């Protein structure tokens, strides 16, 4: 597993025509060799997760977690490091995650925007992922619109943070490596963890 920080300078933002989460997704995925067949792309995780950091000013700064090494585009600034297995064996971690909470009735999927309902959704989907939640809060809920293949999509993001305790090493590591919830290709689902000393 590898952790990368990708810095996209202002000049490259224009050159790569970056204007929303979908255009960022295309840039992120283009940095890695393709390892799945067309059929596998429909039903297996990509091995790549990312989130946009809010410290970029005129640049775009991205945090990316991947199961393979990066092959960077010229003009981007890349910082990479391997994540050791022992990193997933600390008793407690602070965490942050950008999530896309939804409910589904029939074929209709609806975004969850109430903060209490978001917390209940997060507790439910993380109940068997190798960790327990010590505390969790919703810091922000935001909505953005993006264009994907001439279709306008509304993306509702919830920013959660808190403290967790790991209970099962392999399940916990798997949850971090694969991500949590929907819209992982659009910058959601990356569980960012920091050990508590």
C-alpha cells in the first residue's frame, strides 16, 4: 500500500482542464498503470482512493492511497511513501473521511443530509470493518455538481471525523485499503487515520 500527495500546479489545472471531481478523478487514475480487465472494472475495487485537501490555495492538492506505485505525469509534483503493515496495529486513531451517504428505495438513491442520520449511516456501514467508533461527528455537508459524459450529477459529500479503536487487524487494513461507502472514484471513501500516541 502506498500513500501519495499529488500537487497540481495552477498552470497544470488549466492544461488538464480540471474543473470538478470527475476531471480530478481522470487525472488521479491516469497516474497509475491499469491492472484490471474491462470486466473486473465493473465489480472489483480499483485499488485507488483519493481526496482533495483544502490546503492548495491556487494549486490542487490531493491525498491518494493506492495498491501500486505511481507513474506520474510530467508537470505534477508527487510525494510518495509505502505504508508499513505495523501502521495498522495501534490501539486508537484519529480519523477523517469524506463520505457520500445515501439510502435506496427501489431503484432510487437519495443523499442523506441530516447530520444525525449521517452518523447512524456511518455507524451501520462500519459495524464489521475491524474497528469500533469511540466518537464521530459530522463537520460539514456540501453539494457540488459535476458533468460526466454529458450527464449532470449532483454529489453530496459529508465530512466526518472522530476517534476509532481497531478490533481486527486484517479487516481494519482491508477497510483502509479499499475505502468505505460509495463514490470512491469521485474523492469519497478514503479513511484517513492518524495514530494517537
